[in-house]
C-alpha cells in the first residue's frame, strides 16, 4: 500500500499540473492532507462516491500519462544509476587516497555526482 501511495504522489509531482483544478485539489486533500473521502465530500457538499470518481479519474489520468511517457520510470532509473555511480566514486576516492591527481579527480567526481543527486 505504501508503495502505491508513493507512486501516486510521484505521478502527481510530475504530472499534477495537467489535471483539472478539482482533481488537483481532491488529490492533494486525499493523499497529502490525509482527509477521507467522506471529509472531502462533506467539505464540498457532494457525495462520497462523487469524490471517489474524481480521484479515480485523476489517478487514471496520471497513470496513463506515465504509461505514455515513462518519465517517472526513467527518473527512478536515473536516480538509481546516480546512487550506484556515487558509491563507485566514493570507493575510488578511498582507493586513491594520497594518490595526487587520482585523488583530486576522484573527489571532483564525487562532488559532481552529489551535486547532481541534490539538484
């Protein structure tokens, strides 16, 4: 369940601006503010089923956008590759300690990868 919520939140982060205002609002209230369907329905004076339908359409739209573009999958793959490169660069730095130019280059690589990861 937690992985599904994380995926839905990531999809919203990438594609949320493409949803309608109501879809964005309900998605935020449900997933980020942790309001129940009933609480959202009471707030807006509609049925619980109505809220469910808006959320289902929003989530389907987000998943369809990801299916067509693969942006989130590629982003996750890139983050994984960056972590692996960072691990290798830190190990290279350890191995080149006291090694003059090799150590300087290894430190530059570690710094560059950390900058990319943090951006």
